[in-house]
C-alpha cells in the first residue's frame, strides 16, 4: 500500500539561506504516483515485451529483478537523496553539495549533463508522442479497420513522411506538457499524479482484463513467467542491466528534481521501492497484453515503433471489440508519454528560473519553445534533412534524430549515472547521506554505499561500452 501518513515536521538544515525550491509534495503517496508516472515511458511499452520474449521469459525476468535491486533501486535512492539534499535544479544541487564538502567544482558538469539530456529527450519524445495522439484518433475513427499488414505499414510511413501533420501533433503535445509544468508542483505535478495516474493504472488493468479473455492469455503468461534459461545469453543479461537503468529514467535530472520536493521526513528507500514497483508492474502488465493480443491476432512480435504503430493495431483488428481496445491502448500510451514529458521539462524549467530569475511560466515557455524547435529538427531529420553516417561501425540513417539519441542514450545518461554513483559514494560524507536516506535497518546503508562506490560504476561502465550493440 502506498503510504499517505505524515510525520511530525522537522527542521530542514540544508536550506542555509540558499535560493531553493519552496514547494513540497503534499504526501508520500502523491510523490509515488508522480514519480511512478515519470518512470513509465515508451521503454515499458515497446522494448520490455520483446526483451522478455527473446531472452527466455521468466529467466530474463529473474535477472532483470536482480538488476533492479543492484542497479536501479540503489541509484534511484541516490538521485532522490541528492535532490532532497540540494533542493534545487540538478546544476545548483551539484554546485551546492560539492561546495559543502569542499569537492571539485567541476562536479557541476554532472548536473548540467542531466539538464541537457532531459531537454534533448523531451524534444524528440514530443514528436513520437505526437504520432501516438494521431494514431489514437485514427484508431477511434476506425481508420485501421480491415487494413492488411502492408496497409498498416503504409499508414505509418505516410505519417512519418508528412512534416506538416507531425508538426501539428508535436506542437499539441508540447503545449499540453508545458502548460502543466508551468503550473508548479501543487497545481501541475500533483494534479497530474492525483487524476491522470489513477486513470492510467485503471486503463492498464482494463486492458489486462481484456487480454485475459483471449484464448492466448495462458500462453502469454507462460511466455512471460516460465523461465527458459537456454535462451538467456550474455546479451540478455546486458539487456536486463541496461533496461533496469533506462526504464527508471536514471542518469538524467528528472528523478533528482522530483526528489527536491520531498519533505525532510521522507523515507527515501521505501518510496523508491514503490516507484520501482509501479514501473515493473507496468512492464509486466503491458507484456501480458502484448503477448496475448499478438498471439490471438496471429501477428508476430516486434519491438520499437513497429510494435505500437503496426503490429498491435493489426492484431487488435482481428479480435472482438478490437477498435475500442486499440484506442484504449494508444490513449494509455499518450498518458504515459505525457507524465514522462512533464518530468523531463521540470528540471529545465527550474534551472532557467534559477539562472535568469524568470517566473515559472516564463521559464516553462522558454523551455517549451526551445524543445519544440529542436523537435522540428527531429521531424525534418525524418524527411528533407535526413542523412546517413556511421557510429562505431553502425550505419545511422535519420540524421540529427540519430545524433540526439546517441548523445542522450549512449553518452550522457550512462556517463551521468556513473558519475552520480561516484559522487555519492566517494565525495559526499557518509554521515550526511545516511541522515537524508533514513535507511532501516542500519546495516543496509553500508551495502548501499559500496554499491555506489564500486558495483554500480563498474556495471554501468560495462553497459556503456556495449550500448552500441544494444542500439544497433
């Protein structure tokens, strides 16, 4: 159960006259819903099902859960702890905490990397989310009814090759995002958590219930939960480590920023565990839906955009009430993209407000315009501005879109994750991090600390050097 109780107020010793964020989450439960929404994203919908099916179902799941315990959960705790300690944007947080322990001021670069990465991701996530909005309306109006596999492919190609339509949907989604970000924590982030997240989870449960009515549900459950270790290769272990990191949105500034709004008495380990639980539950439920629908509809499993925009609409069309439930599935993905995008915009907005003394509305407007303009570059990269290049021997064909994905997913995020772990493990004073974390029982803190110092940096370094193969 998500905690909603409040502890007696304690003095926050970390403010010390600095310019910090003043709003706080109204309850631990609201924080868990908001942070859970920030974690849920496209990876849950179009990557996890394919990984589970490819690497032995339950065998992959066991390794993935271990990776969450060794990498995902500890690093998530660290990011919330940093945000809670700094009470500011990622840039200002690293500046303050490095000064506090008389560390090298270059640690501020880690905060800057976080802000840059979420800004870049927001710009192209908005374009993809625009596709989902367009597809949701097309599904509701019956455009996909009766289409063949070639027809589905033609529909998607037509959308991606139409810059004007993409521009409209991209503008709509970015406007939706920045309007909510500009409303602040209580009227923006918390409103989203209070109303949108319960709706999202309800829609997910309805879709899972629908999947359970198909003849393929038992087969889907066996695909997901029964372990087949003969199919679990070294590449599968690497994929599990990578997904445990990326699925939670680690290495960026979003989770750190959400941690900045935590109350002094917040039990960070417990709250982090709830967030990991929401993200994992979503991946499992989505996988059951995907496996059931594709199997019942006689469509092969794919991954990435082709799964959402081609395979699933085709499979749903072969099932009873398919038009209704494919619309529901796409609408669910719109909400997931929206909650993620809002968390990406938040650290950029707060940094702009700190750096230039702007109001939240003006900084949200500037952030939105900048990310929107960069999103236009993404749209054109799929059309007139497309060019090919090689990255580590792999041919990329989508120009600046590929460049931004490489910079974020293969450079900024994993490098930031490594540096965050090293900063927390070796630069900050253990007595300070212990006080902020509220780790119970006390013997867990040394284990967490050595994961930060040695294990997580080593594992993420291994992931970093092997990411080109995963993104090939």
